[in-house]
C-alpha cells in the first residue's frame, strides 16, 4: 500500500492482472508478490521475532510472583485469549462482508502483510509459553494432534478433492471434510509415509533425487502440449455419399485467421462469379477479479469473460460452368482456395465501427462469480443479389458504441441481457471490404428475444425474408431495415410435427434461390423457390436439416419438404453433441451446393445434382396430403 500512496498511484494497481496471465510486467509483478519466496522474507523475520518474544515473556511469567500454574498469574489469563482472538478476526475477515480484505487495505496487501499479526496471534496462542501450562483452547485442540500426520496431504490435495466433488459450489462442509481427510489418510498411508521411510533409510541415494527430478522435468518439456494438440477428431476432407452426392471440406483461404475457424459459409452466384461469405470464429475465456455492481450492490467478484471472436469474411472467384456441372461426380472443388478478406467496412447507422456489442451477464451469487458472454462482431452472413447489388443479411448483438446504459437491455434482475437481432447492409463490395457500409436492424420481430435464422430472397426487385417456416411467414424489407409481414400460410406436415413433437423447434437456414428446371425437378415441374430449414430437438440438442420448396408467386406457399440432408456433424467441444448448421445454398444448372458449418470449426459443402435432390423430395415422409 505504502509505495503506491507515496507515488500517488491507485492502491489497487494490481486489479488489471488477469488470472494466469503473464503478458505484462504488471502480471509478472503480481505473480512474484503472490508466490516468490523473497516476498515472504518478512514472514520469516516475524517468525524469529515471535520465538524471541516467547522466550522473553516466559522469563517474565516465571518471575511474576505467582506460580506458573496459578490462575492468579496474569500471563496465564492473557494467553487464554490470544489464539481465540486471532481466529475470531480471521473468521470475520473471510466470512463477514463488512470485514472483507478491503477494510484492511486491499486483497494483495492483506495476503502478504496486513493479516500477519492475527496469524501470529494464532501461532503464539496455540504454542503458549514453555514454563506455563497450555491455554485451555490449545489443550482442547491438542487432542486432535493425531491428525498432524495427514495435514500435509490435506494441504496438497484439498483442491483436487474439491475439483472432483459432485456439486461444485454446493459443498456440504461436514461431508467435504470427511471426504478430504479420508482421501488424505489413504494418500499418507500409501504414498507419503512409505516415501518418508525410504528417504530416511537411504541417506546417500537421496542425494541423486534432485538430479533425477530435474532430468524428468526437462524430459517432460519435450512432450506434446495437450493444450495445443487437437482435442477433437477431424472430419474427413471428403465423403462420397452416392454417385451424385458428395460432402467435402470447403477449403477457403483466410490469412488473418490465426487460431480462428471459418464456419457457416454462404454462396451467391452473381455476374458469372461465385461470391463466398462466411464467419470467422474463435472462442476464448478470460478470468480475473473485479468489482461487480449487481442486484446486491457493489461487491468483489470473480469475472469470467466467455469471448466469441466473430468477423464476417468474404471473397469471390470466377464461375466455371463446366467444373460446377461435373462437381457432384468428379469431386473437383471449383471453390477451393478462394481468398477471403475481413469485411471491416461495416458501420452502425451513426457511422461507428461494428464493435463494442452488448453482452449477456449471468450472476452466481453462491460464489460471487459473474459470467459474461461477449461476442465481438457480426455473425452468420447470407448474401443475396438485389437488382445487381450485393445485399448482406446477418445477425448480431446490438452495438452500443460506448453507451451501454442507453442502448443495452437489462433483465428484471438488472443484469445485462443482450439478444441477437437481424440486420441488413446493401451494396456491399467484395473487392473493397474496407468501404464503409451501414448496417440496419430489421424492424420486424421482437426486441427482447433472439431473432435470427431468417431466410432472405428477392422477388420483383424487392428484398423479402421467410421469418419462420412454420407458420410460413413472409416479410417485405427495405434497405433501411424497415420490414413488415405480408403473408402467412402453413404446411400440413410441419403442423403435425408441431402437434406431435412440441419440444421440436422449426427454424430457417441459408437463403432461398429461384429454380426453374422442370426437367431436373419432375416432382415439382414448375418455377419455385428452393430453401433450407432445420428441426431442433430441445431435449437432445440435435439438428436435422431439410430442403424445402415454396411457390414462386405470392403468398409463397410452402409446397414440399425433403428427406433429411446428409450433413457431416462434429462436436464443438470435447464430449459435446455433434451438430451441423446449414448456412448457404446455390444452384447452377443441374448442380446444387449446400454450404454449412460443422461443430463451429469446419466449413463444408454438400454437393449433389438437382435430380438427386428431387428424389429426396419424392421419397420424403413430409408429403403434403392436404
């Protein structure tokens, strides 16, 4: 405390240090103060002074004029209160909010200095004076001296015991102590004490132990770092499903990706070019200490930031009609190695960069932990051609541009509770990703729940969206985000799904494309729109993706729904549920390309002939019998 005060600096200068961080001199300094032995040299000095004080007071107690065993001896009486008072103050500091460490300074100083006198009181009070009988408090606890053989095992393994406790954060103290001491007993008997006996019996051999350990540590440093090794199995680069259907990795080039994954790609064929847009995604978790102004007022908290780094990237390549026609059979990917660039020109309507988005907070009062879900940018783009202009539809948390209280919503508990909304940006230039383009929130829908998975398409020079597949709600939208519902119809098979499986959610995927190829679509030999949807099972967390067709004219009735699409699935985390998310759709000639993300870590594409897709409609169990 003293040095920052003298230097006129903040007393809690160390608060910017994050748990496990070693990136700055501040981080290194905090770690040294916490753990380096030289920073605890004063504790060693206090211990020696305490021993000398004990000797001096013992002489005075003997010469006090009263017997060493007499309660008339003031030293006997005083010693009864030293350890209990030390324990009482420590108990108050760690249990009562009004006595928290900041009352004594700050956490770091309390750890290495301010609480030291009370710790010394505990030691001095338990030890007593050599010529006097033990204080009553110390005598009572001396009956537990048999536990001293297991105390070191408790000290070392208590955190492991807590880590395997079934209900972390809901610990029954009595049963946890029983579990910890039982574990310590086994560890002491089976490991610690046999090693101690060997150590005592081999006075010469134990001299080699430091060198053996040093060699072992050096050898371990050459082992692969499991934190950097791929923890999840890779999907195969290519899966041949049948003669007309192929699933393969969509190998896009993103030189700025670092450790990020390219996911949820979307395709658009426009002006003899293939435009590819996708999402760059990376997860990161940061943990530190801070002050949280929550429902119960300002208090110290552990703050965990679950960061989703997200950017929209885009690129294009010339359309090769022959390669596209042969793609389902030859497997030669005409989109391989498309160069992707970050779309950095996206701006809010006020002209600010699309960053500083509203967050979602979760407060765990039982252990003073604040979890913040932070998304850094826009997500899941879909591209459509509107009279020669590239229109980008995407979803995002709302940008606040520094005005959190004025923009971001809070829930009834006062916690930040951002929701995802749909946005649109017009006249985007793929070759000029830095050119500033405004993004506007689509006005239709609710502002207090997540709005996403809308299906964009164009009709007669206007932008439209399928708001929901069931009912099949159609919106008309403007470039400024204005939007309104114009049609709402329903599809018999999906009505039955809703009635029979109320836990299943029906949502849109990708964009819709116009198809007019009666020869390749004999089950629907007329113009129509082709789109994608998915069924999400809230009980199992699984996705099922399907193609569907709706009318080419208002009210855009849903006409057919295919069998389940054979997308490759992957888990996003070890032990997680495998999933895929269809995000793009393109049709050229007789070739259909369905782009998707697998497990938030792999950009893939399902390619088939239009005839093969038509068979999936013809054989579907979701036929409309009305």
